C-alpha cells in the first residue's frame, strides 16, 4: 500500500484517531473546537485518502500502512465515560 502517515493532515489524523477511540462527532467537535460539520468533513477526507469504504476498512488500511498503531491507542472502540 502506498500510503504514509504524511498523507493525512494532522487534523485528519487527530479526528480519525479520536473516532476510532469511540468519541462521537459532537465530543470531537467540543474537544478540538471545531464544528460538528467540520469533524464530519475531516472523517470523510480520511476515509477517502485511506481508500476505505467504511470505518472498519479505514482502520485496517491505516494500521497496515503504519498510519496508526493500534497498540498505542487505548480504549479503542470503547467510548469515553464520565468517570
């Protein structure tokens, strides 16, 4: 796969990583001071750049290309709680 971490912008990577950690679009928007629509746009751009058809496919492609390291992402697929 000819994809490198540099193919995603820092913001796309941030939003993508938060998405796979289970944060909702609203939570990401609040944390990053972006609008929910902008978060949606960054998510879409990441999937397009990863040539993925869905989030699961994007995670697999990003991991295979060393764009993300699943071992270093804590609480993956477990949305943050208020604890």
